[in-house]
């Protein structure tokens, strides 16, 4: 079939919205009609080359839609089912999945190629070339074909333009506080960067019972939004947050610091560690450039103060359990998905959506399809 998609043909080029050819789903694959896709910063990392994925590719990895057709051997999904995509597939059988770490599933090894898991070939084509799909999904398209391991079935009463956010930013941010940082009631938490992930790290810390949540962002709009999501204080830089934390904690500093900047920088890790209390933890969730191998950090401080520096992918969560769980919190009014969506766009406006993201105008932009 023919469908419309946003294709990235080369690094540092705009998204090209064009008609593509889409093959029928193969074994263990499903054809999905997209309802909505979030404009996540990770796709921007592919544009800039910070994430070295194979090109050309259909972008998008934060999406939700309705199943149209299922391939052979798919027994648990049927046409008409509503699904959210998890940007890390989960097979349920590898060591990581079977020990409760679906975010580290072995199928993640296929992400960089963007080809189908089952046979490493393409279902998406344009201009006589095979196209990869971002995170094995390609949600910047009206239709896509994905492996069943990337699908999470959800109830049909959930708005798909909100559910799509669970495919990446919501679980990643929320889990960074709840799982990776292990925020406890009464903790003081710092969240550095208030975008689609940072806003949900704030929500996760609030739901986990943090006493004080300090949001750090240089953009006033984002600091104001942070207060709506549960932050108790804000600062425009980590340096500005130091005296604030000293006053709030009587010098003890933050129990947990969650790094959710748009682009990570090893040069500022020492600032994050300086905000951290004895025995505290810094969680690095934001993406760093693939070729960055250095970080500024006092290793003596790490040892003598027993501080921890840990990484987190997909919020260290399990998409098959956490996506339905968080949708339940949304239904009950405990998790704000509506406030995350600053603006909606058509697929044709994707480059404008990413300009707004780069300029700090959106918490999350969302593409809505007909």
C-alpha cells in the first residue's frame, strides 16, 4: 500500500514528508494505522548525528494507533485493537525480560539498523530504496508495520493522542524518578531539564512522595510548567540551585538528581554531583552524543561521600506493565498527560514542530493523523 511518512535522508537535513510504499506485515508483524505521534528529542539526535542510526529512515518512535492487519503467528492482536508502541521491543523470553528488565531486552540490538526484527529486511520503501524505521517503529507515518514485540495493547477508551506519549517520554521520565532514582517519601529531588522527559520525572517524584522538587531549566516557560506538574521550587541553572538547595535542606543537598536535559554533556556531571547529598544518587537519563567519552567528575567525592552515578533507559521500566499502570493513573487524575501536550501538528508541519522544540516552546508537540 501507499502511505505518507516523514523520511530523513541524510544527517542535518529536514524531514522530507512524502509518499512511501509499505509492504504487508510478515510473520509476527502487524500493520497499524497511526492516530498520533509525539515529537521526541531522540529523533532530533538522529538528525544531528548524535545517535548514529542507519539512513534513510522513517522517523518517530512515540506513537499509538489501531491495528489494521496482522501477519502469520500473531495470536494476541486483532484488527481494531488499540496499541501503544514501546520504543524498546520486549520479547518476554531473554534474560533481561525474564528478570524484570524489559527495557534492556536483547531485541534492542536491532534498533540501530531500523530493519524488521524477524529477517532484517525493510517493509518501508521510497525512491527505489529501502527505509529503516526509528526504533523499529517509524511513527512519523500514517501507517507502519512493526513487530508484535513492540506493541502494548490498551483499552479503547484512552485517547490515542495522549496514549502515544507513553511510548517514550512519560515512562522514561516517571521511571527515572520512581525506579532508577528510587525516590522515597520525604526526599528532596532535583530534575535538570523540563521537557517531555523532565516533566514526567517531576510527576514521578511527586507521586513517589518527594517533599521538595526543584526543577532546573533556563527557559521561564518550562520552569512555570514544572510547577504545574508538581515542582515546589525552580532555578534557571545548576549553579543557581546550589544556594537554594543549601537553604532548603540546611546544607544536606538533594537525595536524588535526575538529568533530563535535551542534550547531555559530560562537562556538567560534576555540577550534578555537587547538588547531591551524601549517599545520594544522580540518574543520567538524557542522551549524550555517541562520540562523547569524557565527563568532569570528582572521583574522590564519589568515594568519600558514597554518591552514586547511574544510567537509565526507558526509565528502567517494563513497558508491558508500566504503560497500562500509568494509563490507570491518568484515568484517576494522578498523572497529567493533557498538560504535557503544548501544541498539535499535522505531519506536514513536522519541521515546524521540531523548530519549536529546539527553541524551548513545547513541553511536547504531538502529530495528529486523520
